[in-house]
């Protein structure tokens, strides 16, 4: 395990820096918050909102609206319903896309001609690579981007990175060599798993 101590940070003053940042953020929030001047008492032990006769469809939003201060802060039932419904639908779509992209990534990295693309090019071994290739990309970087969940918004964006990887290989290595052949095989394979995007 390695620990890096940044030279521009005074680690003896971390607590003081965090306090100053917290104060700044709270001051900024207070400029737009509608309820920062009102302090509500804590909810009594065992408190439950009165949900009698209310729809169970938006239970979380109804419970939130029952909390003292929520409606006074400017929240409406419609805001809370839209927020909870939108998040669930958005999360479901994002998870589905991530799953689809990971499946495409796995199919690609399993190919026998994928070996030159699996890891970033080592600049110590290939010193002039950065002079020729301005946007390096490789399969391990693509996997990290997929797993992050916020990089790729569509299959087409993933395909763009795959094609950049192929074109970088062709650009640096020229033709009539093993690397060029792998790049051509990869491009041909990508046409099979992205048929509509590459037609």
C-alpha cells in the first residue's frame, strides 16, 4: 500500500480547513434555503405520520410531506412524487444500460485478437506513443468507465471509444504487422456486435 502526502496541503490544519469549508457551504445554502431560520423540535419517539385514507402508491412522498417543515420549506407533493418516481425509473434505465455495456465489453475483451488492447500502452516502453496518439484508450479504461456508471449514456458512446482504440492502434503501428491485423479483426468484430450503429 502506498500513501502520498501532497506538498501543498498543510495536514496539521485539516480540521480547521474542513470547518471553514463547512461554514462556507452552510452560508451558501442559507442564501437560497427557505427554512434556514426555523428550527423545528425533534420528532417524538414512535412518531408516525397520519396516513389514514391516503393512497399507498406514493407512501414515501406522503410520509415526507407529513414531517414538520417540509411543506414550509417549499416542497409540494408533486415535487416529491416526481423526484421519487424519476429516480427509480432513471436508476432502472442506468442499471440496464450499464449491464448491457458490460456484456458488450466482456464479449470484446474475450476475443483472441483483443490482447494488444487489454491494458494501457506503457509510456516507459513506448516513449513516443503520446506524441502520435493524442487520446489513448484501452479495454481496462473502458471497463472502469462503464463501472463508474456516468461516462457512457448510450451504446454509441461505447462504440466510439472502441473505434478510437482501433484507430489509435492503426495510427501508431501502421499496416502490415500483427498489431494492425488485431485492429482490423477488432473492427470487423465490432460490426457484429454493433450492427445498427456501424451500418
